[in-house]
């Protein structure tokens, strides 16, 4: 199977700001770190051939939607 369905996660700050978990660290100090939590925002896919995550679109809201896409692109 080429695509594996996984949870899509992101960093979320207590004021609503968000950041990718795959980019630079979103905080610059220990006090600032406590304002950030990792949240699940839907479902995406991991390409097992290329080792990449996501396909350049917003995550699906349900696992079954992501699985249907992955199954049709195997």
C-alpha cells in the first residue's frame, strides 16, 4: 500500500495561532513553550514510497474520507 492514513497534527497556541509540526519550533523561550500544545486537526496520508506527509491540501475531517482517497490512489 503506497499511502498510509495518519492523524494530521499541528501546534496551537492558547491565543489561536497555529504552526506546522514539520517547521521550526514555534516558541523561543520556556515560558512561551507552555502556551503551545499539539492538537489533532484531521486526517492526512504518508507516502510510503517517497517518505512525505500530506498531498498539498487541507486534512480530511474523517479517517474514512482519507482512507477512501488512499485506497483509490494505491
